[in-house]
């Protein structure tokens, strides 16, 4: 069933406007998240890592992964994953080792230095979660509603990539 068959023209324009506003908000929120992380690292005097790399370390956590797994697990969506992994290894935030089975693949994991960065990001997120609740910016139920809606959108977009029709 198409949007044309379920909504009148005015509702259709309203839905499209809302959809475009949501897309713009998602993009702004992602950039803002990176700015928040960057500011935190500047505040604590860590300047040899960027926000994308810090978020990558946070998402990897205690896992040992390949670059391909980073994308398939949803930890990283950037096209320059190899560049960031190389930089993180060079700066001592990650260990890397060739896979025994597939010598082309490299497995990476956090070093102690990388785990310290992860802890800084984790503490930042914990402070934000506390602040959102204390200031009643968002309730747990509201957060669940947003997450549920975003997961549905994620599934829809994933289906668009896999099953183009």
C-alpha cells in the first residue's frame, strides 16, 4: 500500500515534511554527538584522538573484531574505517593481529590506553543520561518509544538496501 492510497494530499505533504525534518534531525544529532565528545576530550586534554575514533573505541569495548565486523555489527558506518583503525593502532589505542585463518583480515582490540578512552566516553554518556533524567528532558518510556521508532526505520532502510523493488 502506498502513501498515495492511504493519505490525502495534505496529509501526504505533512508526512513528507515530517520525514525530512526527522532525517535532518538525525544528521544534526550525530554531528552534535561528535562535537560533545570532541569537547570532552579537549576539556580533559586529550588531543591525539578525534571524536569518531573515540566513539569507535567505545563501541568496540572488550570485543576483538575485524574491520568488516565493525560495519556488520553496526559499530561503525564510515567509509574510512581502515584509516581510523590504522591511526588508533599507530597512537597505541588498539592492538592489531592478522587472523590465523584469513591472513588478509586483521583483528583489533583495545589496549589499556584505548580502554581509558572508552571509560571517558562511558562516563560522559552516564553523566548525560543522569542529566536527562534529573532535568526531566526525557522519561524512560519516551526513550523507549524513540528507540522503537528508530529501530523500525532502521529495518525499513535495511530492507531497501537488501530488497530493492
